[in-house]
């Protein structure tokens, strides 16, 4: 049974509340009030109720929606793992009071992981929209200004090389086939384990790649040919065993059916790695389309942002859009990397829909500049568009970019880079630790919501302090 709040009070709740009354951080006291919002709790409750057919009304009392929301946000506020979250809440009375656990038992890390996965990216987006509405209602932001920038959130993968991807394919397929052999016995073909041979070839390729001479390159090609042959044989074995499971094993055997599903999912990915490796090694084609960078996070892209210390980043492009007082009003994890200049007008339309008015100022970096963008923004009611164009030949535009208001708004625009830096350092947006494309969207959304919660809390704390002084 899913409740919005815990109905039964624990005898220790009063003692905990009294003990931590003067230990709260200022932002946390105000955030505690913000998270009382009924619409936020209703979103969580409705989504958790979908876990089973009659979760909302039947069964033993589950973790209340309020506790799930608060613990999940605390996790991303502090950038903890689920294991650390559970341990810290158990040990800290302030966190017990903030998360509304009180004297009750703290949900363990596995429970929180399952409950968090139940909240899909669409629900996280709705939570974010509601959080922005709360910021507007509390006069934290009014939407009079807008700035936008992009960054890369990396997926949780190792550095992708053809040899390590082939090694991953051999390792994963062999592991699944070993399970099948253990369960099915003589009903399927006996597995020949080639993981050691594949590992030795991966190491040989790594050693040969350091030698830039013709001899070293020939050694590397020979090792790649051997690794390709080994991987092809493992893929052939996996296809045969998958076919034998379909023909010889009853459908009611769930363990083998799950193993077959894993083989059928992984084999096409390994075959894709085989194709792209042959193209590069044997034919010299480095621009192979639909290249796979990870067998597990297949949505990963190579993104170049012009950084000298990290020319290639492996993840997804994320758009961060802000208003006043450092409130992130919109985030977007792009399916495919677009040009920055195509992102300005859709973001402006979203802002107008969100606040019911066009901002007075729109600021962005040169990547967002185009004459069409400036004209479109002005037509939508933006009075000042501060987007520089370093390569302009127009004397009028050069003069415009030297004006005091333009430089002032560009200084304000640089705060978006600071916001991205804080999101990465404080809330873990350097690398998404949730699995899949949906997991990346959830990770980014929860990080943004957590950051907004801190800023709403800080702003409300300043408002309350100003009122007490007057």
C-alpha cells in the first residue's frame, strides 16, 4: 500500500525533532517546507502505485512517497551512492528528520534503488517543472532573464577502443554461455572458453600500439586479426546455443529463457563491433556510421567540445537553461548532438510557455549565434539579445558588441558556466551512474532539481532573515 505520508507517528519522532531543532542548515529548513508541496507528493505516489496492479490500496505499507522523494533528493544533493545514503540517514538525526524517516526503519540501499528506478524520466521532468513553479510562486525567479549553455554528461563506460570492446564481447557472451551449460547440461553444446586467449590478444594489441614503427603496426594488425577470429567464433557459439535453447528447452524454464534473451541482445552488438573493427583495421575507414562505443551503454556518443585536456568526451550533450537567482528552468538530454545554434529558439519558446512572457534579456555564447536566432528572438519580444559573433564582418554588429549593456549581459552569461561546474562537482553530473538513456535523463534531472532546491532554500532563508531584521 502506497501512502503519501507516514500516518503512524513513532514515539521517538518528538525527541528527534527537539534534538536537531538548532542543527539544520538554513537552506535545508526552507527546503523542508518546500517539499511539503502536495503536487510533488502526488506525482511520486501515483508513479509508485504503478509498480504492481493494486499497490495503491492493498498489501503491507510500503515506503511513503514523501520519504522516497526526500531521500532521493538528499542523495543527489550530497552526491552519494544509495549505500552511503542509507548509512548516513541511519546515523544522522538531522537527515532522519529531513527525510521524514524519524524513528522508523531507514529503507536499505536496494529498496531505494528499486523505488528510484520506478520513477521514470518523464516523472522526473514533471517534478522539475513543479519545482520551477514553486520558485516562481515564492518570487525566487520571474523569468525576466534567460541564459543557456551546453555541456557533456559522460556515461559510465571505460575508454572505448576496438580491442577492449571485442574483449568485453567475448567476456560477456562466455559468462552467459557458462550459466547455460551449468543449468542445461548436455541439452546444449559444450562451451569452449576463449576468454584467456582474447585477453592475451588485447594485451598484445596494447603493447604493440606503443610501437609506432612499421614492425609495431604489423604486430598490432596480426593481433587484431587473431582477436577478430576469436570473437567471431564466440559469436558463432552464442548463436548456436541460443538456437538450441529455443529448440530443446521448455519455455517454462525462466533462467534459460533469460539467458537466451541476454545472448540475443548482446550478439548483434558484438557483431556491430566486429564490423566497425574490420572497417578500421583492414580497410582504414575511421568514419564508420552508427559506431558502438560501449556494449552496455549503446546510446553513448563521441562529443568534441574543443577542450585541449579532453578533446573527446563520451556521453550525451545536455542543454542547461537558467533564469535569475541561478534557477535552472529547463534541462534537455539530446538524443543526437545538434548544433548549438538550433537550440536557442526552442528554448526561448519553452521559456515563454513556462513564464507566460518573453524575457527581457537572452544571453548565450557564440556557438548559439545566427542572424536568424537574433531576429527570431527579437520578434518574440526579447528586448536585448546578447549573443556575440566573433567572426562578424559587420561594422554595426561589432559596434553593438562593444556597448555597455551587451558586455554586462555577457558577464551575467558566464554564470551559466559556473552553474554547470557546480552541477558537475556538487551533484555528480560529470558522469551518469544510472544505466541506459533513460537513466542518464533521470540522473541529470535529479541533479538539476537538487540544485534548484538548494537555491530556493537559500533565497527563502535570506527573505526570512530580512523580515526578522525589519
